């Protein structure tokens, strides 16, 4: 589930919690909406922390130096 899916879960949960007055027998839509919003927030936090860690780990490698000059791959 990506960031878009998490945002959709939050939006659907908010709609079920705050914008509906439906009553289904055996289903508490307010609770279902709150659970969806919670799962969306947890997913968003997890996604951003993983993306941040991935950005920190991907550093640029120093250029290869052969002798006293940097290697130029365009000449090969």
C-alpha cells in the first residue's frame, strides 16, 4: 500500500465516521471509519519512515580516480 492508498483509507474512514448517518444491523460504521483512519495514519507514518530511510541510505558514491585524473566514461 503506497501513500495514495493510505490517504484513501483516511478519507473513506473520515466519511464513514463524520458524514454518514447510516445504521446497519450489527455494524458500527463510526467504529469502522475510525479504524480505517487509524490504519491510514499508521500506513502513512510507516511509508514516510521507510522512504526517509531509503533516501538516507542511497548516498552518491565518490568518483573513481585512476592515477591523478578522474575516470571519464564518455571516452571509453
